[in-house]
């Protein structure tokens, strides 16, 4: 378990090769021990890492395996929605934005439900990031209204996260970008100023 936390820590510091090697060593141990919580945690993070290095097919496969394991054990938790988001992002990056956005919206709906009973920062953070993904890929597919709704909700959620200014900066930056695209330059610069203050 400590090695899994260590792997996630070095992943956060950009050591992708070392992290992947550690994940590969830990995965069979968690499988043999039938440690479902740590296994799905590892699989999702391994998938995220693979997506960062551009292996979207393998990353998506990690997400789908995570969901299959959780379904087999009748578990619906934080990792469910992380896996859904991972699949959604990868589907979009592989060119299927319709399917990808369906997965992302499913992930956002699940995280919203979690937030109703659990106000942990990591859950709010996950929702802000998922909404940012929805906004970005909605823009890519030309749906400016869905992008605006996602970015506006992200700002509202980010405002509730005490001491986590990075999410607020991201959310306002996305709003500013959308306003700039729409030609509302004054409002756009105001939002950029708020984002810089929060960064």
C-alpha cells in the first residue's frame, strides 16, 4: 500500500517510466491478494499515466477493466467515476467525441451524487476537472452552449474548495477563453485577471 502511494507521488513529479514500472510490479500483488480497492486505484492511475504518454487505447482499456472489476464486486465509488472520465477523455482523443462526451457526462453525474454526501476536496476537484474536460471537448465538437454550462458549473464548484486555488484558476481561465472566443473581450480579460489572482 505504501508503494502504491509512493508510485502516485513520483507520478505527480513526472517520473512516468519509474511509475509505470512500479505499477507493473504492484498489479499482480493486488490481484493475488484480491485487494479490490487498491487494484482499481492502481488501474485508474495507470490508465491516467498511459493517457499522458499518448497510449490512449491502453489507457481506455485500463478504465474499462476498472469498471468491470467494480461491477463484478457491486461497487460504485470514486474510482468508478474516475474510470468513466478516463474512458471519456481517451475516446474523445481517439476521435469519437460523441461517445467520449457520453462517458464524461456519466462521470460528472456520478461525482455530483458523491458530493451530495461527501464534501472531500478530492471529489470536488474531480468534478471541476471533469467539467473542464466536458467544456473542452464540447468546444472541439462545436457545442458552445454545453461548454459554457460546464465551465460555469466548474467555477461554482471551485469556489467551494477551500485552499485549492488551482481549480479556481483553471475554471476562471476556461470561462475567460470562452468569452474571448465569443468576442466579449472586456469580460474575458476580467476573468483572466481573476484566474491570475487565484493561480
